[in-house]
């Protein structure tokens, strides 16, 4: 299977731009690329279903995982276990990009988003 980014329609989510390369496919994992502009953030949440694998490929992202916070840069990796609370934000002035893998695959109904 091959997927060209230009064939995807990005999902806009709280200022994030998400390219889901495996949407609607019955796979064991899902794969997405997330563009995070300056000042954008992902609210605190957790998954009932999936582990999440985040790789920063451009810029810097401030990750909060459970009770720990770190600034991560291109080439850095953050693993979020199923059930762990996390959030992230771009506090810089340049856009950032993340690669995200969910295992098992992403299902919106299994994600829990907490109020800001």
C-alpha cells in the first residue's frame, strides 16, 4: 500500500492539522502526521485502547506525560502507554511536526479528552 499526503484531507483539531494515513483501514496500528503551529496544543487526554508513539520530526514540542514535563526536539521520541494522561503544546515561534502511531489502531470513541 502506498499513500501520498496530497491525497489526504487533513483533520483540523484544536489548531492541530492531522493527516491520518490509515483512516478507515482495518489495521493493527494507525499512522498519522500532525502539524503543530506555534501556540497550538493538544488538551490533556488519555486512551482506553491504544499505546501512542510520538516522534518529533520538526521543531520543538512541550510534552506533559503523567506528572513529568519535557521539551522535545526533532529526533526525540515520546511513548505514551494506554491509560497514561498526556498533553503537548508548541510554545515556540516555529511550526512543529509529529509522527504518531497508535497500537492498536486509533478509535476516537476510546479517547478521553479532559476539559482545559
